[in-house]
C-alpha cells in the first residue's frame, strides 16, 4: 500500500537551485529547479509551487540524485516567467 504523506509534510520545497544549468533552463525552457522533500509527490510539489509563488505549473519532473536527494524540475505556463520568479527569490 502507498501511504499518503502529503498532509504530514510541512516543508516540501527545501531550496531553489541556481546553477548554470538551472539558469539556462529558466531562460530557454521556462523551468525552475528545486531541492524537495524525498517523500513529496509530483502533485504535492505542483500544489506547493502554485501556492508559494502564485503561478501556474504545467509539468513537474523529479529525480533522485546519487546522494539520495530529490530534485524537481518545474515547468511554468507561458503567462508566468521563470526569470521573474527567480528575481523574487533573489538569485537573478
């Protein structure tokens, strides 16, 4: 059975990532990159990003890196610019 952790998790989004690759994705694909809680689902991440930044999320891709950390690539709708959200976060 799959357990539903979404109601128990408080800090789904840990921190944004501002590497060269992340900045390139912001500019070319309108995507933001975040480190997230490992037990978070794509739906949890989408809801949290939409609530935190008041944007529309089109798609969420996740991966778990070799260190056991989960990374989320969040694609925003055309109306919302990833660069604008990054500016609000203070790393652009």
